[in-house]
């Protein structure tokens, strides 16, 4: 039985359909094979073809916090889609729908808690990633533009957490939205327009919650995906930074 199964798997791996998706079989053995795999595989191609061995040290890259933040975002997307099936963005029903998710929906409590934990961990991961970049000087030439992108990603991550804090529309969420609109009102020149945009009118009620919901599930995710793609592209173009103790870094 196992022999037949292995033969079937080998036949699948040699089929034209399989080879059209996975163009090379086995692990690369030569430098040319490694470079070819880097060009043909999307998930490998988004990273530089070569990195300095010291750049991969955990003591230098702080446990790859940027990669961890990316995986946490994927968890947030999956759990967020699950919660969207049950959450009702209504000022009258929002809080009750959260309670129903926690108490009545199968796996609802787990998925909501996982969403919450992943959001909090993502804020910390992005923050520590930025600290690592700052203290190792990785923001310096030629990576200044990518540093600006990273700062924008951190701001969006914080806005993600804040907008999710509002959505239950309990007392904490209501007054958080009120404080946010008042802060926006204090912005020079455009403050009143931003406040009206967030409120959807003059009062904090149904249109306000709906707008924060759209910001949380559409505007911020689209902005984050675009900037993450740009961030990875710049990493590939600028290459990984090297530790200060390497000869290449000392010559700069």
C-alpha cells in the first residue's frame, strides 16, 4: 500500500502540472541552482539573493522581529475574517454581537482572544524591530527611505490596534472614539474636516462606528499590504544591513 502511494506521489511530482507550479525538484546543490531558485520562487525572490552570514545571527537581528510581525499580521487577517462573519457594526448591536461571538459561536472565544493577542504582539514586534534597526544603524545609507516606510508601518500598526479597540462600542470604545475625534479636531487647518470625516456628521453615533469599522477592515489593511510589499522590495534592492564588526561595514 505504501509503495503504491509513493509511486503516485512521485508521478504527481513529475507531472506537467506540478512542474509548472514548482519548477525545480529537490534542494539546490550549486550556486547556479540557488540563484535560479531565488529568481523563480516568489517567496524566496522577495528576499535578497545573498546575505552576509553575520546578518543572520540572532544576536544581530533580534529573533527576526520583522518576520514575526508579518506572520502575526497573517494571523490577524485569518481571525479577522472569521470575526467579520458574526460582528455587527451597529451602535445598538456591536457589543451584543461581541458577546455572542464569545459565548455562543463555536471557537468564537478562542478566535477573538487569538485576534487580540496577535494584535498586541504585533505592536511589540514592530516596535522592537524598529529598535533593532535604530540601534544597529541599519537605517543609514542606502536604507533611509525604507526607514521612513517602517515608521509609517508602525503608525498604521498602532492605528490598527486603536481602531480595533473602538469596535466593541462599549464605554471604553465609545470614549476612545470621542477622544480621537477631539484630537483630530485640534489638527491645524484640516482638523474640523478630519473630525467630520471620522464622525460621519456632528455627533458620535452609528455613522462614526461604521467609519471606524471600514477603516479597520479595509483602509488600514490595504495601506499595510502596500507598504509591506514596498518594504520587502526595498530590502531586496538595498540588501540586508551588515553588523558593525564586519569588514564591509568598517570600510564605510
